[in-house]
C-alpha cells in the first residue's frame, strides 16, 4: 500500500502518495490513454473511453462506467501546464452525454518528486463549490490512486 497523507479545506483537496515507481512511469500513467484506462476512477469502474492530448492547450476526455448499474460518467478538461516528468496542471469538469459541462470546473495540479527511485505525488484539486463535491472527489481519487499503485506494481 502506498504511503499517504490527505488534507482538505472547504474548496480544495490535497492528496499525497508515495509510489514505488520512477516518476517517468507515474507521469506516463497520467498522460497515456493505454495506462489511464487501467486505473482512472473509483475501484471497479471501467474506463469506457479515453482521449488525451497531453500538451499545453490540449484536451483530455474520459468516460467511466459504474460496474453495478452501467451508469456512465464523463469528464473533460484542458491541459494548462505539462512539464514531463514533474508536473501536470489541467481543468476538470463533469460532462453530460453531449459533452456539455454539468458540474463545476475545478483545477488539478499534480507534482511528481523523485524520492530515491520512488515517486511522491502531490495531487491538488481546487475550486469546489461544496464540501459534498470535494468529498465525493476525494473518495474517488483515493480509490483510483490505490488502483494506480496496483497497476504500477504490475508494469514495473
């Protein structure tokens, strides 16, 4: 299990994880659709589709499916900063089936630091309109990062 620490304010969420993998690999898992489909979303959810243009100004889009009832959830955003293998900054919004934003637009910043061959990832998401929204994201991201930990172990 990765080491972790979490903090939050009403409008932001900070999750820190230490992965036993080089940061180049962790960065790739955030930017390569073939890797993202393996871990993105709460545990058990499947990524039905992923598109990524991991360049500044490039867009990303993902659709994840709830295994219990088949409900699909779509999210998208734009990359504001891409600094391999150190940092990603992108917008994040939930979309409807037509691709129109249906919930608040938040800002995600991911910093990756080398820790003797391991990677410390600091995930920061800000701009939540409600504590409930923040908490919903926190649970999903924690499960996704647990799945990322497992996935990294399988490809190292």
